[in-house]
């Protein structure tokens, strides 16, 4: 099964483009659109954001090349990982 993005149990992994969720009036954020939107906030230009849960962002800090879980407000680093797989594992485990 293939999927373009994920919106499950509070976790959103951005889709390739902003689009309506099947069977719902809600939309899922697009990867490019979401990152462009976050560029408007201070210090977010250093992050490539893959998803969020409304409280934290799941992102790559481009200067350090570390995958991080950071708070949306204040961009406080909560956890840091060496791989994208570890970042996603953390995101999924936090929303089981």
C-alpha cells in the first residue's frame, strides 16, 4: 500500500502536496507548502520540516545535519538523532 502523507492519532507527516484527506473536509499539509509557511517564523529557516503533532516539529536542522524533535514555540530541541529512520521511529512511538 502506498500513501502520500500521514494524519494519524495526532501525528502528521507531510504529504508531497497540500491536499484534502479522503472522506474528510480536512486537509493534510504539503511538504513544500508547510516548509515555506514556516520560513515566516524566526529561526525556522534552519529547519527542513517533515511533520508535526501540534506541539513539536519533526525536522532536519540543516546546519548541524541532525534530525531533531523541536518545540513549535521557541524551537527548543527535545531530542536529536543521526538518522531520518530514528526520527520517524520516535514520532510513531510517541503516537501509538
